[in-house]
C-alpha cells in the first residue's frame, strides 16, 4: 500500500492535470524582426479598429458592416500582431463614416471610439497607443475633441480623412482644428496622404 506522502504526490499530480491539462497551451513566440543581428522594434502606425458597440448604443449611427475579428480589440489582434512581428500598434478608427452625422451624433460616436481606445491602451500600454478620429466636419468641435483626447485620454494626435464631402481640410474653414493641433504639438495622420504615399511606392507595416 502506498504511504501517505506517495498518495498525496500522486493525487496532486492528477489534480494538476485535471485542472490545467485541457487548457494549458504553449504561448506562441512573437516573431522577431532583425536587421543583421540586431532585434528591431516594429511599430505599425496604420492599425485600424472598429467598435461594434457604436450601433448598439447609438441606433441612429449607420456604422459599416461587421469587421473581421482582427479589427476588434480582443485576443485575435494580439495573435495577428505576434505572427507578423509587430511590437506596437498605433490604433485609429478610419473610413470616417461619421463625417456625415449631425453634430450631436458625431460627438457621441467619437466619444465612444476615444474612450474605448483609451481604456484598451491603458490596459496594454506596452503594445498600443492611439490617435483620436475627430468629427472634422465641425472644426470647432474637432478642436475640442482633440484637446480632450490628448489631455484627458492619452491620445497621441488624430487621424483624419482626406476630405469632408469633397472639401479638403486645408481650407480656412478648418483653421480652428489645425490651430489646436499646433498648440498641442501632436501628430495628425491624413489617411489620403498616407494612401498616396503607398501608391507612389512608399512602405508601411500592414495593419490588422
């Protein structure tokens, strides 16, 4: 008959297998990008995401169709990043479909986006930072949103579309927004300019 110590050892091993065996999976190694023999940090500045909860909370919002899991903030995004060797993503919400929304609805949409991005980045500060995607069709509101996102939520700047109803954001109408961006000394990523760069042969890390 087994003694007490042998019994406890065997029982403990069995419990460990029962408790963890079915779920224990090796953590996949993050792909490392190297230049020569030097490990380099890869930052994806063009990483988009979507917030399905916008249409759940704001029925009047006509958000785009449901996106693939890698565009939602969740486990699949980490897996995709690690497979590609991406260390840090700069998150933003694009397509700018809220540029046609009325002022109050646009204000609420941007708030949901920015608050969600801020919370996610605070949970995973080593992997993510974010850009606000302001309601550019209302330049004064856009300036307020940018200041709030940067000073209160930790945004690094803003992502904007190349036009608002075919009007370029370089016209005097948008001066209040640009003045605020200059005051805050933050980055403004123009999606149209980025796409033009890629079309001319520029490079950027593929976004999830």
